[in-house]
C-alpha cells in the first residue's frame, strides 16, 4: 500500500488544481483497507474517500487523509445462456471495464462508455448517460466499514439509488469504502438507442451492434465534452432540476422551446444546460474560470483558475438561473474544502 505525505492533488482531480493533502493512502487490496480501518496504521481523521476526483471540486488544501482504493480485478462470477454476473474492483478504470464487457459481448454498460472515473464511484454516483443508469445493472456492492473494517454487502435495494444519488452519498456518506461492485449483464442485449442523437450517430457505421453503440457514444461525447486531460473540468457541474408539472407548464408558456421530460418521480425534468445557456453563460469566462462553449452545463479551468474561482462562477450562474427562472440549481459536483 502506498502512503504519501504532503502531496499535490493535481493528478487526483480532473480540474487539475494543485491543492495539497496532508496524507494520501492507496490500498491495493481489500485486506489492506481493512488493516487501515482496524487501526494497524495511523491515519488522521476526517477521511475523504476518492476515486479519480472527476466529480470533486477542491477549493482549498485538504488538511487530513485521502484514501483512493487501487483494488483491481475483473471477474466473471457466473454465466448462463442469457445472463452474466461480473464483478470489478473499486480501483478499476470504469471505461476499461465497459470496453472489456463490450468486447466479451456482454450488454448493459455500453451507453455509459467514456464516463471518467473508477468502478468504486459508480454505485455512489449512480452514473448515467444516454438513457441508462448504472443502477439497472448493479446486483450488489461490497463495502468495508471505516469504523471497524467489517465487510457488508449492499443489494440493489439497499443502495437506495436515485438520480446521481445513493445511500453512499446520503445516510451512510463517508462511512463505507466500496471495494467491489457486481453488475448483472446480458449476453443477448437489448440496445437502447432512443436518447438524443444516439440513433442518428449509430446509423453511420450501419450495423447496430454493441461495439457500434459504444463507438457512437464515444463519438458524441468527444464532440461535445472537453477532455479533462486538455481542459480541466468535472463533467456536468449541476444536476438537471426537477420541477412540478404546473411550474413546468408556466415556464413552457414563456419559453415554448424549453426542453422538458417526464421524470420517474412524477415531476418534470428540465435541462440545466439549456437554462444556463438562456442566461447567456455559454462560452463566457471570469478570469480563467469558464463555461464550456459547446455545453453550458460544464464549467472549465481555462488555465490558472483555482477551485474558489470555479465555485464563485457557479454561484453567479445559480443566481442568474434563480432570477430568470425561479429555479434553484443544485451542484452535481461535490465541493471539498473551505470556501
Ligand atoms: C468529462 C466528464 C464527463 C462526465 N460525464 C458523466 C456522465 O455522463 N454521467 C455521469 O454520471 N457522470 C459523469 N461525469 C462525472 C464523473 O465521471 C462520475 O461521477 C464518476 O463516477 C466519478 O468517478 P471518480 O472515480 O472520479 O469519483 P470521485 O469524483 O473521486 O468521487 C465521487 C464520489 O464518490 C465517492 N467515492 C469514490 N470512490 C469511492 C469508493 N470506492 N467508496 C466509497 N465512496 C467513493 C467520493 O467520496 C465522492 O463522493 C463526468 C465527468 C467528467 C470529467
């Protein structure tokens, strides 16, 4: 297990901020993580658990311990004619796992291609894209209690999945380290192509196959989203707000082109990117903190911005949307540090 003291977090957050942490611990196995939680090695509290920092906005140095699991391994746990149960360690790169499943002909994760981050964060965030949420494939999540190192398995219901949310971000936030995730996939996939421009993009290669769906998703994502290796960002900065049907109807009267979709909750989901764009923010910048010119939902570090500057920009955006639409945007990105 690697342990670093007073380390730069530049490589550990996709905004590329050069804040520092007092201590960074990288356990390679579940046993190493358990030994930490049983007190065999001293570590300072509070503990921040992280994957690759692609959904975190640091706003200052982290004056305590960060733990990033490097637990690897992809396994086929069981397989019959139609179903396959696979598992992956929390430290496996998510897109490597998706590529592996697609190459094996296992369907279910292909629409979630190219989402940055590690496997351990996928149940925490309930990641989603192109009409698919990872909750629909997760069978169980293995996790270790930080309190005493005990292992618990959470089945799909226990995880209380919601839009970009789960029990791991709610009631038990910071109490468990996810070590392994089990995904139920199918060997006879029903491909989902009815979201956004996916149906058009898939027509380019012709055949509707698992590999082509993955490629179509990758093509669309590359054309719209900035690559964090080139321009620092954390993907969608805000969640899409869900409003009541009556609020959505009144807004539709004023803005007939406003995108609006029925949500599972019974409310109406609006596109946060569209609301931000309508307030004139797309492509704007305050210093080096900017709003991406192809997708207003993505805030970007255009050079030397720091976390506080991105945070301040996000506050300005929230204010504009509140004043124009009376809607309170909620951050999808987790803010860590002092403001
Ligand atoms: C360019 C770009 C595009 C993106 N597109 C999408 C998208 O389409 N859909 C989408 O849903 N997200 C998207 N995201 C957001 C991000 O990729 C996901 O939220 C991802 O799951 C975060 O993974 P991570 O490993 O970086 O987690 P981190 O950002 O490091 O952590 C996220 C949260 O999970 C917790 N966590 C991480 N690992 C563990 C663990 N092992 N045990 C317990 N808790 C843990 C952390 O404490 C934190 O609360 C995008 C981000 C970027 C930069």
